[in-house]
C-alpha cells in the first residue's frame, strides 16, 4: 500500500484553496462563527438593537438653544464671528458695486481681456459671448450678484485651502490629522451643514459664503499638499546645498514647483463653489441660485433654465481660463510684460465703464433680452403629455419608473432591511477585506456600525438601496458610453459639450423635468443621481481606454484580433485602474445627490436632512447628515482600495 507524502498532499489540494481571498474569507467565517451566536442571542432581530443606540437629540437641541440665546450677547459672536460676518458682507458688496460701476460692457471687456492674455483670442471670444448670453437671457444683475459672491467665496476658499494644504504638505502629522477632516467636509451633504451655519450667522450672504467655503476649500487643500509633497527632491537638495533657509526653500522652490497643482486646485475650487450657487440660495445667497430656486418652487422649468444657463456659462468659462492658466509656461518671452498688460486691462475696464456711465448704458438694455421661459415650458408640457404615459409598445416614462421601483428598488431595499444587522456588517467586512486590508474592513464596519448607533439603521439601508441601484445604472450607461467615445473621435467631440452641461448645470434645474417625466418617488431620485454622476464616469472611462499603450493594441492587431477582442482582452484589462476609479467616483457622486433625491420623494436620509433644515431641527438634520457621511466613508473604503492596488500593479 503506497503512502502519500506531504508534498503529494499539498499538490492534491484544489487550486482555489491557495488563493489569498479564500484565506481571508475563511478567517472571517471563523470570527463570525464565534461572534454571531453571541450577538444573535443577546441582540436578536433584523433591525439594529435599541440597546446599542445613542440618542443625540437632547444635546443637539440644547446646543441649538444656546446658540440662539447667545447669538447677540456672547463675546464669541460679538468680537469674532460678528466681525467675520461684517467683513464678508463688505467684501461681497464692494465687488458687486465694482461690477455694477464697470457696466455690462466693462465686465465683458474685462473678462475677454483676461481670457485673451491667458488662453488666446478664441477663448476671449467665447468669454465675451458667455457674458453677452447672460445679458440676453435677462440675467445680467443676478449674474453679477452671483459673480460677486463667488469671487469672495473662492478667494476665502483658496486662502483657507492653501493654508491647510501648506500645513499638510510640510508636516506628516498635520497631513494625518487633516485627512479625516477634509474627507468629512467633502462627503457631508451641503444641506446638513447649512443649518449650523444659519444658526450661527443667520440667513444671508455671510452664511452662504461660509457654507460655500466649507464645501469648496478641501480640493485646494488636497492639491496644495500634493504639489508640495511631490516637489522634485533633486531641486530641493540643490537649493538646500546653497544655504537656503526653510522659508527660502518654500518660497523659491516648493511653491513654484507646485504651480500646476495650485492652479488645478483653484480650478476645482471654482467649480465646487459654483455648484453651491443654488444650494446657498436656500439660506439667502441671492443671485442666479435664488432665481433657480424660486422658479422651481413655482414649477417654472423655463425660468429655472434661463437662470441655470448663466451658471453653466460661468462655470465653463472659469474652468477653461483657469485650466489654460495652469498650462502657461513661466519662461515664455512675454512673461516680463505681464504687469504692464494687467495695468492696461484695468485701465481699459475703467475707460469702458466711464464711457458707459457717460452714455447712460451701464445696465443691460431691456430691449436686448430674449425670453426662453415660455418655449421651454411648452416643450416640457409636450414631453409630459406625450412621454409620461400612453406610448405604444415601450410604455411611458411613468411605467418605466413604476417597473424600476417594483423590480429593482423594492427588492433591494427589502432584502437589505430583511437581513439581520450582523449579516449586513459581515457583508461589508467581506467586501472591504477582499479588495483591501484588515484596516480597510475595520474602517468600513465601524462606519456602518456608527449608523446603527445613531439610530437611523432602517432609513440608511433604504438610502443604500437607492445608491446601489443608481450606481449600477450609472456604470452600465457610463461604461457603454465611455467605450463608444474612446473608439470614435467624432462621437467624443459631440459628447463633450453635453457632458460639460450635465456636470455644471445645477441639479435643481433638471430636477423638475425628471419629476415631470418620472413622477414623484424613489425612481426620479435615482434618475437625478444618474444624470449627475454619469459625466464623470464617462470621462474617466474614455480617458482610461485612450491611455492604453498603443504598442499593446498594435501587437493585438498584428495577431489578427478583432475590434471586440482588442477591447475585451487588451483595453479593458489595461484600463482597469481607470475603471475602478470611475466606480469610486460614481459612488461618491451618486451619494452627493441623496439630499436632492429627498426633495422629489426619495425619502430616507435625504428627506430627514431637508426636514431638519426646513424645521430648524438640528438633531434630525445633523444625525441624518452624519449617517450619509458614514455611508460615504463605507462605500469609499469598499471601492477605493481596489483602485490603489490596481495602480500599484499596473
């Protein structure tokens, strides 16, 4: 009888048992076999146990009452926050008065000359056309109000973000300390922190500016830290060898080397600030955002679009100008003429403004406006009448929404809520550990458990079901569209302006057409999230596929591979890091629209945040906002580590 040796035993083991993922699952299964019976015996049931919840309504209510009672008498408000509020008001008013004094012609000339110096005549003409379009739509004064508020908000965001980024870029300890703070600032829904800002500063411009700063400063901080940390070490060593002090190295080497990252941070800060224009109007920002919000309150899609288009134009122009500034070469021959040029720009603006004042033409003429509200409303009415229901064969959009709710949203929500709470935590742990480390899994589980501790387990699972459904639809449409754009240059050029509009158009503007087509409920909330997240997924997918090594594609073609085979066997595997990044960004962007979904019947956490803001209920709004942050942290950890690992292996 033959004996089986140890090597033979090892060889005879199935291959899947040697996989690292299987080892992780086996360890998790052992831990679950020990912990689950104990947890189930003590805290049975599917819902999160009441014994493990913490009621924050009392402390938050007392905090709210203290702020209201002491806002006009406490030294903190009188000698610090009051001065901050006054400085913001004076700054916004000063910029607004300057824009009004320059007149429509002066502002248009100023914008065109700045764009011309930075990017050339083509962008200068586009900038002038954008400002003229704002006037033609009858939105010149609201545009100037928004521009004044955004100028101050962006300046404050850049200063705050640059200081935080400077601290994080020069100190590892500060970098570790600031990272969770910046994560929270970016993931926390804007509606959630509007209420604390309003409690402290009241409704008006200061609250709107400071809320915008909280939302727009993190990109500047992150990119500043990235630029400072990524400075060429050889250059820094050369500067240090010349006897430069730490301050001199910072000013003469680190900051100049980080110029591109700093300008990219400025670009992202501007875009984030403009995306807050409508949300900030809820607390008295005025301008274009207020026009959009008031139009939507009266269900006037045409008026909302007329105010939304200038926001898009401002975003596109500022995006192109700041992006072009980032590509400028500091060593170009015209660099020495820049101070003189900017002096000419200022003098030209003043001259045009004085000419407009003498001619009595500072304000945009009413006769030069074009009313688009009525035609747009007729189109929306036609779409509602002909597409909402009664469409032969395919059915109307209301039928699609009903079927999507019945066949997708309800089963996913009911399945998540049916699972025992410990089973949900196990699924989160398994998903995070399979694609990351045990630290990743622990962070994700703790974030999910924090939701239960806050006492919002059931509505959080409802929100999670909507996010998962929206991400699935976004990825299917985004990957398909991105693949088509990567394989067809003409299609990509046609798609680019559509994506620009979708990314910069305020969510509130396309909310009513979505509701008109799909009704009120969770389905239109998912549709709004898909529209918001889709452009980023398409762009990242297209860029990832286009950056695949041409030599690999040429090798595949030489072996006789068809276009489909090249896509499946070469492009998609090599573009895996970009596809995983698209997944991560799709999750984050979908979650950002949860609050907007609460306004159109999405319910769950989004509705709680909106209700807390409307009723002044700090506890309800902040708890729901904190739960959304925890959901975002969990989903980010479940998707982002895979992207980092793929990049390392690429």
